[in-house]
């Protein structure tokens, strides 16, 4: 989580137009058709292209759509062009850590990110925002005393307000003297996904919603995941790609920026996988991975659920970084 004051971007000047995320993605596609290189990465960010975007049915969570079908999270990137710097970015990732997929969730309740559901009539309570008040949404929030907090160091709360279809996400959440505190709070309208202001973080470094990118048990049991999956890398670029709004950590032009999309190659044989792993790998081919935070290399996030099968999930560790390619989904923005 990093706070930024200045703004900038590489390429076309569309970003100041106020609009929701879906409309902005459509406008971006049109603009990119006539947009030249604005001084991007080593090969330039030339050849930029919009998400191909096949309309469909949105994934759901707690009875709510998880953003419109055309939202970047829900867009099929099977036909999206390979980024000209794909090989360089993958080499950078490989140079900074392990080079195989790691499911960051499993049978143990110690792993994964829990999701809390608040009924529509749940009373709202104030939350004191400690560290990032200028980049947070103030609330009040429909938090219950027993809201589930992620284990580990980040102490996330992912809260779905049912009926209202609003996703609230908290970073470093805790209760002190009967009051809720958090370092950052982000609000996402699940029906529209109005974009966060540029340079703003969220409960995730990239300014993205965490819950939208989780591998969820209900989807795996249904046999299909219809959205991109959240992934972290140990070394990230101080830049971002829409729909991210906030940079990663370093001024390294071949490191992955926030919002970067990676796709499991079409040639990768997923028929060797079984069970839960096979469903997840299929989503990696169709919707890919989206870089959301600086963390462990190739850590893919999922919800906390005791029904995960660790033996099944361990098959994903067979997939190495060389099985992926970086997809060109839009221009890089920097401060």
C-alpha cells in the first residue's frame, strides 16, 4: 500500500474523463485504435489493444452480480494480443522468485480470504480510517461484531452488503475499545463498478477489489470460473494498467505493473489436471491472472473454505511461469 500525490500516464489522454469502469474500457478501446506510443516500456507500449470482451453473464456473489459482463474482470482474453514485452516481463518475474503457480488457499482455515455477507437491513457503523484516509471511502459500513478477518499480516475484511450489492473491503482491520479501525477502506458498487480515482489505492495495492478476483468454491463446484484471478509477484513496477489505479513498488520497466494480465498459453495441456485444479486452469486460459499486489511470486488468491482439496490444488504447482504469456490490455500509467 503506497500513497501517491502526482499523476501521469503513458499515451492517450483519456483518463480525466469521469465514467464508470465499463464505459471507460469501451472508450479506451476506441482511443487505442488511433493512439501512438507515448514513451512506455522498453519495446514501447505500442500495439495497445482493448479487451476483446465477449458479452455474457456476470459472476455472482451473495445474490449480487460481480460487475457488469463487459467489466475488465469479466472479459474473455482468449483472443487478446500478446504484449511485445511478454518475454522480458516473464524473465523479470523469474529472476525475483519461484517460477510456478501457488494456490494461496486450501483446506486449512489459516489460508485464503474469508468473505462476510451482511443482510440488507444490517445497521451501519463508523470505521476509523487510520493510515490512508485521503484514499479511502469513509462509510459508515454494515459491519457486524463477528465480521471475518483474514489471517496473516494484512487483516483484510471483505464484506458484501446483500440487497444493496455493495462490496466493502478493509485493510488492516481490527477492533479496539469496541470500535472498528482500518488502515484503508474501499467501496465498490457491484452493479456498476464505478472506477476509483487515479492514484488511489484500496484494500489492495493496485486499487482493485480483492473479492472480484478470488477463486471461489461455488464457481469451482459449478465447473466454471468466469472472471480473472488475483495474483501477486515479489517485484512489481511503479505503474499500473486499467482497471488498476495505483502503482506497484519499483522503477523497473520490465517488472509487472499493477493490473497486468497474464494468460495461460492455449497450447498448455490442461487435460492432465483433474478436479478443482482443472477448473482453475481453464479460467487461467480464458480470463487469465490480474496483478493486484506485491507479494509472493505466482500466488493466486482464493476464498477460505474447508471444502478445498489440497491434493487437487497441488497440481497447479506443475504450471510454471513459462506456460504463461503477458497479454496487451491497455497502456501503462505512471505517476
